[in-house]
C-alpha cells in the first residue's frame, strides 16, 4: 500500500508539470494585457510599454516560464500584479470560505443523494423513482447561477428566511450566522452534484438488487432495510465513490459561480477577479492548486476502494 501511494505521488509530478506549462502558455497566448488594464483607458503606448517592462512581460516567453518555474520549485507562487502581495498570502486569506462551502456541500450532497438514489432503485418504476429521475434531469439542466438567483428571490427576498449575500465565519461570528449565510450557497452548489450521485446510486443499487445473494438474503427473511443497507448499498459503493470523486471537478467549477452570485470572498471570487484583471500569478497559482487537490482526491478515492471492496488490493 505504501509503495502504491509513493508511486502515485511521484506520478503527480509530471502531471503538474504539464498543467503548469499549459496554464502558462494559455494565459500568455490568449488576448488581453495586464499592463493595459493597469495603465487605464487613457494611457499611451509608452506608458503600457513601461509597465510591461517593469512586470517583465516584455521578456521572451521561455525566459518568463523559466523564472516562474524556478520560483514554483521553491514553493513561491509569485507576486500579484495588482495587489503586490504574495499569491500564497492571498490564497490563505480566501481559503476558509471556499473550504467550508465545499465541505458543507459534500456532506449535504452525500446525505441527500445516496438515500434518494437508493430509494429510487428500491421503488423502480414507481412515482418516487420517476420523481428522482425528473429531479436529476432538472438538476443537470438548470445553470448554477440561474438556480442561485431563483433561490435568492424566493427564500431571501420573498420569504425573508435567509440572507441574500455575504459570508460569516463560524470561528469569529458564531455558528448560527455561519449556517444562515452558507445554506443558500450550499443548496445552490449541491443540486447538480446531487443529481449526478443520485443517478449513479440508483443505477448501481438496481444492478446489485438483481444479484443472487440479494435474493438469498430476502429468502432468509432479512428485513428490506437490512438487505438495502448491508447488501445493496455496500456492494454498490465502489462506483458511487468513483462518481463522488469525479464530481469534484464539477464542484470546483461551481464554486467560482456560486461565490460570485452570493458575494462570498473565497477562492472562486479571487480567481474570477484575477481573470478579469489578467493577474497571471494568481490565475496560475489557483489553477495549480485546484489541479493538485483534484489529483489528491482521486488518490484518496482509489484508496477508499479497499474499504468497500476487500478484494481490491494495491
């Protein structure tokens, strides 16, 4: 097991190298110039050229990449072009809201999606099954920002149950203000994730329910709840865990939109502001961070297979 983990960690090095190269080239070759953004609308060509020289943007791409890679190997993600602060400092300042939003979304999603999918599989062909499938289709069809504005209008403006926007830290503002402010973003971000996991859970559990050992368990007189939990859900766990890991990509993309809709000062807002300003160091640092997190989660998902299926060994 330890040898497998070590090999997987080593395998992330070339992957992160390719990601770093791709991100660097994509930003440099795409339209837009941070020097022009900094200079403003009334700047002359000389002003823009002077800013580009100060930022080192007039150097060849190879030279820029070499310098940036050297800093990266030392754990330095660079300095923000606009705030003149280290990218690591900016990420640390914005990490808490994004991390807590992600955690609440994952917990809420798993708590809702797996029971929904299991119930739909158990009641295959019934109104409950059709209702779950209809919800899954709708969850995939409605864009995150549209759902966010609908929830704000209904729950915040009309019913006045929850705050419209903002973020409260549970460590400084208290647990109840945090829960009131995080509920709407969590629901908004969870819907598409719930739809994905519920459909996979339904398909996996339905397949397991056709197996001989499930019929044997029922023939022995075991309760339907025990058959579902002990035999069906547990043996269907591997594909469900897989889709939970793959759904992290959807979650990362949804965080950017959700934090913008609800004005949450997290990493999603940070990356959006950096894209609008063409702040290369921030964009590069955040994409590398998200890529590393996604690779790490895939490794954890692979290791989790051994918990649910003892036949799997690394």
